[in-house]
């Protein structure tokens, strides 16, 4: 049989994409080198950099020391404005905060590999388990790299309403002396810690999406869609919700750890993808059961453990705020497990292992936007309500939508995220143990929360349609029918999880 190396336009398109990626990385190396040269001089010119490593803070003490004559000549003016002559206190970097945030970053990584990979891997058929593991870790890894190339800059540099800027492209200006602010005045973190922590959020959001169209989508199309969605979808939403100047941030919409940015985002993108790719062969005609519920249960358990880093780590400090997010993550999830088990017992007659595992994830999703903002009993209520809503999301709503969402990404993450986001506005009420102020207005806050939910759904819906259309045009979305019947482990990756 004869084989031609560059047969077909699809192969040529893939080679062009690969060449473009290589060129991008080359430009990145060069830009990083120039950035290092640009930042070398100020280090020698500012000996007080250790006291005030942020570039904007350095000029003040230098100017104060450079004009002693003016201070002597005008003592009355100096007395009238003492604040101008006292250098601002240097931000404090606490070693405990740094250690906690590094640990939290590792815990979020644990959520993805192996947590999410096992959770999804057990839910698919045995002939497709490796394809899911490969997609989860590859998408996560790709987005982590893109995060440090341009993602961090577009999400957290600048104060635009809808998107950041490219001032920190390729992490320009970020070094071991630069700091990132926390929620406490005068307390900071090394910026590298914040960059790393936030990179895992971007990565896991993309990895969550692949569960919706597992077992039938081309690997190349998954990768291309992930790049488009990350650039046009995740980065703007992260900036809008979490960055100073962002529209929802300035509006006062609350999202402590990613109800909108992560879960509603992933759920909506997954739903659009499931529609575009279509249903699996045999869906609705034969039972497409999870091949290994034990793997799914272990994956859910690891997700629960890792989620403490996801939620409590979002406090950015090892203090009482982290403790509140920690206990809320614990009790909300416990309440959700109980709620899902009860719902299954009532409506199906039996509580299942797959059900309680899904219940745990539903509770974790529901409490994510509220983790550091509500009291423990508010967290219990959110977890319980989110679980009941998600039971409907993966059964009745799924039938209404007529969609084959393989791992119920929309039914759990979007539905749970919407419920959690709205209820955050309710249980933020200080009268119910929330962290809201004395001027808290429940109706106004719920409207702000609903605005954030609606904006995220529309934005990500449009971006996802664009992303899947482009991926379909370049690579096609779905594997051939014979490859789907054989299984993607063999057809796409040339190996099998279980040897006969």
C-alpha cells in the first residue's frame, strides 16, 4: 500500500497550525529576552526595590529623599501635609500565605489529574476511557501554557470593562520581586504564585468541557476549539468578573471562586458542543452505561479533596476567610450528597454510587461562587438545593433539551453554577450568616447575580458557536462511524486501556 506524506488539505492545514504555533513560541522566547533586558536597569537604579518591589511604588521614597531643601525651607507646608513626606508602607508577604497558595495550586491540579480524568474516564465505555484521559490532561496543559503566554495579561492586566491588555504578554515585567494584591490592604503575594494559581482555573475549565462530547469528537478539533474558547470566552469572562475595572466586578456581582467564570462557562460550552457534534451511535436505542463506576467514585473523591484548594485558596490568604471557605466547601458538599441520595431513593427506589458521586460534584459546584461569602448554614442550604436542581438537570432537563451530554457537564456544572450564583446573592445576607454589610439589599444583589449569569451564558454561547464552527471547517468535528464503533482509544490513540 502506498502512502503519501502530505495527502489532503486537512493534513496541510494541520502542518500550517503546527508551524504557526512554533512561530508563536519563538516570538515568545525573543520577547521574554527583551523584557529581561528592559527590566535589568531599574534593578540597579532602585536600591529600595526590596522594600517596595512594585514599579509604581518605587518613585515615592526616591522623590522624598531627593528634596530635603524644600522640606527645611517650608516647615509649615511639611506640617500641613505629613502624608506626602511619609513613604507608603511596603506590602507584607506572609510565608504562611505563600505556602497555603502553593498548596492550593497543587490541590487544584489534583482535581484535574487524576480527579477529573478518573471521574470522566469511569463514565464512558471501556473503549474510550484513554481518549478522555488524553483530552483532559492535554487541554489542561495547553491552556496552562497559553495562560503564561497571553492569558494572564488579557485577564488581569489593565482595567478595561471587558478585557485586559497585553502589557504582561509573555509575563513581561513579572519576576520574583513583583507582587499581586490580596483582599487585605498591605498584604500581597509573589506574583508568580497568583499566576500559577489562576492558570489551573483556566486549565480545569477547558478540561471540564470535554466531558460533554466525549466518545465521538476528533482530538484535533477538541484542541482547536479549546484555543478559540479560551481566547474569546474564558479570558474576557475572567476579566469581567474578577479584575479591577471589569464590568461585573464593578457592578458588584459576587463570584468567590468561579461559579460563572468556571462552571456556567464550561457547562454552556459543553452543551453547545454536544449539539454540534451530535449524539453517540446508539444513544436512546441502547444503554450506554459507565464502564467503571469505581473510577468515577474515586475521581469524585479526589475532586472533593482538591476543591478545598479551589475554594479556600481563592481567599488568597491563610486566614479566617480561608477557614470560612473551607468549612463551607465541606458542609455544602455533604448536604448535596445526602440530597442526591434521598432524591434517588424517592424517585428511583435506590441510591446509587454514581448518584452520590454526582451529588458531591453538584454540591461543590453550587458552593463555589459563595464559598467565602456565606455562613455554614447558608452553605448547607446551597448544597442541598443545588443537588436537587442538578438531579433534574441530568434527567428531566436533559430530556427536554434532547441532547447527548455524555458526562452531564451542563446538567451539573451549568445548572449547579446558576443555582449557586443566584443563591450567593440570597445567603450573602448578614442576617443569615453572610458577609454582606449593613446596607445589604437582597433584591438588588440577586439582580446583580442574575446579570452575571445571563451575561456569561450569552457570551459563552456565542463564542462556543464560533469555536465549533471554525473547528468543523478546519478539521471536522466527529470521528468516522467505524472509528466510533471501534472506540477512540484505538482509532485516535492506538492503544487500549484493557487488554483482552
